C-alpha cells in the first residue's frame, strides 16, 4: 500500500509541474478487465483521456471515469485505523459496485504506456448484507449490538480512498502495451478499499467499517481516437 501511494504521489507531483506547459495532443480510450486473487473478483471498465505536452510529447496527464465491482466471500471490516477498539463487522460475502472520477498520468515509451491513477471521488452501491458485530466487548453506546447481526450496505459517497479511511475506491499502477493501433493489453496492480455503513452508531459512534485489498489485474485496451 505504501509503495502504490508513493507511485501515485510522484505521478501527481509531476502532473502539477506540467500544467505550466502547452498541450499539443489529446488521446482517449477504454480499458475493460478483471482483477483476481484468493477468491476476490474485481472487474472494472475505465474511460480515460490524456493530454500530452508540446515540449514533452512522451508525458501525458489525464482523467477519466471508472466503473468497478468488488465481489468476495468471508470478509472482516474494521473501523477507522485510529479507533482504539477491536470492533469488527464479519460478513459471509459482500458485493459492491461503484463509479468514480479519477486522475492520472503516464509516459509513452515505444508501444508502452507506463503510469498510475487514483480515484478522487465517487459513489458506491450494492446489496445490504447481514454482518455479525464482534469486538473487544467495550461498554458504552453501541455495545448492546455486540454478537448481533446488522444489515449493512456500501457507503454511498466517497472521496480520496487512497489517503482516507472509510471510503470506497481504487488506485492502480499499470503498464499498457499496444499490440496494434486498435487494441492493447493492460497489466496492473490495483489497490482498493471497500467500506460498508452500519445502520446503527456502534462503539465510539462508528458507522463506517472497511477493508483494503490488492490484486493483479489484466485488461483489454481500446483507443477511441488519436
């Protein structure tokens, strides 16, 4: 997780410095693929658009829209990392879908695009699931829900999931190889966070519980115009 944060921060630092340059070319495309690891399925489709710089045509900054899903079996979700308790929402399975606006950058080396992107803000939705509320047995408001099942669903509104707890969204570092002018293959590592909201305020007035994941990802890439 720290590694992908550093990659994304470096990319965005270069992007900010590049806004003082003149833009010369616009490209766009669609990536359609799937991430998988240990019975966790992470499909997504991403529309991306990039601007290259007149002085540095090999470097491009861009933005896009990502539609994603997260489907897994048994999952334990924890409250904010700063919370001083061991409370957990234990799900038998979860299914979450979302759409988000992303920012990214890449460099073009021959037929390769090497870059990274991250979600800035988005929405998430999905079926509500029954979760067992387990924990350290702390007393206080919300403690009466220990060892009971709570119907919980994905947290709807989300922002900066790479840097903030209790958010839904994704970031990725990738390499895209263009086989021809019409099709390419993208290989990436996707880091994400899935967050569910409980219907009741639990210990420390917590309502959002989350888990993180990292999966290898493969996609087909299609340019829209060049």
